[in-house]
C-alpha cells in the first residue's frame, strides 16, 4: 500500500505529541524525586552539631573547678550516662541568697563545639528549699540539643529528681524545648543550686528573676 504525503502528516503529528508527553513525564518524575529528597532531609538537611567527648569535658571541668580529673570524671560520667555528649557548655559564676525562698543571679560565656568565639549569657531565677544566707559559686553548665545559639535565651525549669552530688560537686538538670542544661556547681553554693525551680537565661542582666 502506498502512503501519500497527506497521510504522513497526521502520523507525524501523533508521534510528536507522544514524544513530548514522554519527555514531560520524565521531567515531572525527576522533579518529584528531588522534592521527595528535600522533604526527607537529603542533601539539603543541616548537619548535626559536633559534640564534646567525656575526656574533653573532664579536663575542662577539672581545670575550671581545680579538682582532680578522677573527681570530675565521676560526676561527668554520671551525666554522660544520662544525657550523652554535649554540644557545648557555659562557664561562669553566680551568687544567691535565700531564707527558704531566695534569688539566684549568674553570668558566663557559652562555648559551642565547632564555633569560634564565646557568647555572653546571663541567668536569674528563684531558688526554693530550706537554705539560708548567701553564697557564691562557680558554674559549669553542659548543653544538649541546642541547634541555634539564640535558643539558649529562655526559661529552663528544673527536672525533678535529677540532683546528684559527687566529690564536693553537685549537678541538676533543666529542660525546655528539647534542650537540656546540666549546671555543675562546686563549693558552698552547690547544694542550694540543686533547689532551683527554674532559671531564665538572657542576653542582658535582669534585676527581676521572674
């Protein structure tokens, strides 16, 4: 059968439409796969923040408080067993006074693994318990699950039943928005530190702790 040029035109048009449809389908499939990868946290996902090892923290705590590595290691090991490796820490000092119910004020520098420089942090909050008088202490606070530095500036309630005392040092946990802080205190102020109801961390010093 002889095919005339007039018959070829519709056939060519049909072939062109089919080829264009296949090309568009392939493009949509590639785009959909890319979108799925992005939603699944593929190449676009942010890497997890680096963490400090127990050896690094034991050395830092030992130097900061002037205690032996063995003493620091006992308490740090307890915290690591509970919370794992921290992404950073705050080193500072605080003062408090109480007659049953009191106030606590502190200031320090936040250090995050993998970042240069330090960020100034202030904190304040009510302390509750049966402590009386005033005291001052140094504080080494371990930081967990902090993805953005500015998220430190909020109120952190204490976690009930999380106070531990080892080798003249005490630690208790505070938690808010999946971020956990573990302030370690030494000396005369550490026992009162375990009775803190909450601490509010801020960019500037605040007189009112509430």
